[in-house]
């Protein structure tokens, strides 16, 4: 073999074209017939063993590679594209988005920067997200892999803006007084990771109590800020949550914005679950005040159903945003002309190498428009409320907290069972639902009480799917209790 002509391109493109068409046909069937498959199923030992084989040294024809994918990967997914997946809050993807992923890989650009169409599309999609969220034209943003990274971006800018010193130059040890960030006790765990990564430590994140609706208690927040100031600490940032993971509770964002302006604090919103409520005509009022945030994190692979990964961070003050991340070594200098004559997206991000996430988002927004996504969000919320009503209609079921958006927390609770027994029976119900391929739901704790949790973020879910869930929970609960 002549090594001078070695390439990853096929020697003959026609067999590659035929195999690619076969893959696309299989992909169409995989999505078209998703309802006919179990939501989830356990992998047999032989399938698991396929993922323990050693590193390949010799080549395998691509047809053989595709056969392994068909046999060992596609039949055993997480299940989140299935209409009865309500386990974790993550969205269910779309075929158009998958085509966008494919075309982005074919186009091949690195979105760290450069003067090319992909960089312009990336900036355009960020502007679209900015406009959807009601941020001003002067705001900046960056596409990232997901909500955790988007929150880290926003909180990093907040830390640097509120530190009182040049953190980039001097480091966190030079901050005159320890910073404090505030959030409700229901805040997502990624914020703990964020303050740890920022060198502030977990203690810097003050978890404040909640009201009867599991929203951030504003009176308790004010007291915490006053106590910290009196103790020589520096209150820096309040994190408002637009949709908590546990229950979908939405903090009073407008009131938090007012408090932050009065107290001179940075206002960050974790909108990874609920920021896109702004698109929903019947429920956008729930996130009023979100547009007043200094920074916002949101996930676009949830209610926009973009394939993973797709998140976005927005920052009201573009100069602060860029000043937090921009670095221009000699090998990345901007030029007045040519391929480097463009603003560098990595100036607003941690990544110099970035995937072309914008294309899938651009395609699905162009194809469907924001109004359709708003209607689907309203539909998911209506489905959650119908599920809650069905739960309340059965004496063996208990709704654990009122439904705010699209998260329903409930449990099977016939009379006579103590808390230990209730935990055991509901855990067993959840596991059997998964193992029988009926539905995937999760469990959680609310005020010390174990319960089941269904998060309905799925454009394929129908009312009949939720009716089936109630019927199967009742059936399985009775079976578990009647077993010897």
C-alpha cells in the first residue's frame, strides 16, 4: 500500500453513498416506529460484552461496523426519544436536528472563530436566543454544551464583576472579602460544582429556604444577605431558578431583580428548565422578570428538542462577558482581512475548539418557528395538569405538590402504609415500569417524603400515554402489595 495516498476518504464513494442511504433509512424507521418499542430494556450479557472488546488495530469494513451498531447500540437507548420517557428533564430530539448534526459534521468548521459562514450562523442563533429571552441588543451570548456549562459561564462573569479586584490577574486569593452567592434550597447541583470550580468553595453558595410553593423565600433571602454583610462577607449574586428540577417551581424573578438592584447584587437566572416558557403564550407570565437578569443560562436541547448537546449563556454586559474569557496569543490574532478577519466566539467561552451546534438550532427554528414551540410547551404543561387531576381522582394516589409547569410529583399511597413501606413500594413501581418497558419516571424527596416524579418535556407524548401511566402505577402497586 502506498502510504503517501492514505486517507480517511473511501477509495470508492458509491458503496459509501449506498451505505449512508441505508443508515438514513434505518434512522427514519428508528424514529417513526419509536412507539412500538419498549421505552427501555436491560442489555443482555452478550451485548454488554461487545463494549468490552479491546482496541481495534486492524480495520473492519464499514458495513461490519454498521452491523454492530444496529445490533448492540440502537436497540438499547436511554429512551428519552420515546413518548413515555419522563424520567429526567432532557427533551426528545428531532429528525431535523439530527440532520443538522450530520451536516455540521460534514461542513466541519471549528467554531472557535474565523471568517466563515458557520461563525456568522453561530452569532445569528445567539442573537435569536437573545431576542427570545427579551435581552437587549447590546447583550452577548455563547452556545455551549448544556445548562451546567451555561451556568458556569454566567457565574464566572458574576464572580469577576463583583470581586472588587482583577481576578484574572490576581486570583481568588486577592478578593478582599469572601463572596456569597444565594439560591433556593431547590437549586440544581451544578451550582455547587460552579462555585467549587470558581475557587470559592461550597460554603460560598448559600441555600435559602423556600415558601409553600417551593420558591425562593424572599424574606429569608434578605435576612441571609444582611447577616452575611454584618459578618464581613460580601453578598455578590442571587441565582433565581426558572423551573426547579424537583418540582418545576419558578422563583419570583421580578421580585429578585428588584432586590438585586436595591442591594447592588448580580442577578443570574438558571433557566435551563423553564426559560423557554417565554415562548408559551399561556404561561410566559410565569417567568416575568427573567429579561432583567444580568446573566441567564438555558438549555436548548430541552423544550426546543435539539439533539444533545445544546445550551446557551447570555450576559447583559457584553464587555464584562468578553473581559472574563478573552485571550489572544500571537497565534490567534485577529486580522483585518482573510480567514481570521472576524470576532472570535471563544472570547466569550471556555473553549477554543467548539462544535458547530448552531446549525441544528438554526434548522429547527427555521423549519418550525418559535410559535410552534410555544404551543408545544403549553401542551406539555396542560398534560402535566391532566396527569395531576388523574392522580387526585384515585384514592390510592397522592399528589405531593401542586403542579407549576410540567413536573408532577406523586406516589402510590393506599391507607395503612408507613413511610418506610411507601418508599419501598413506590421504588419497586418505578423500577418495574422501567424494566417492563412501559414508562421511565424517576423518584425524589420532598420535605422528607419519597415520591415518584414525571417530567413531561416530550413532543411525542399523548394524553393516552399519561392515562396508561396511571393505570400501570395502580396495577403494579397492587401487585407489589399482594405479593407473598
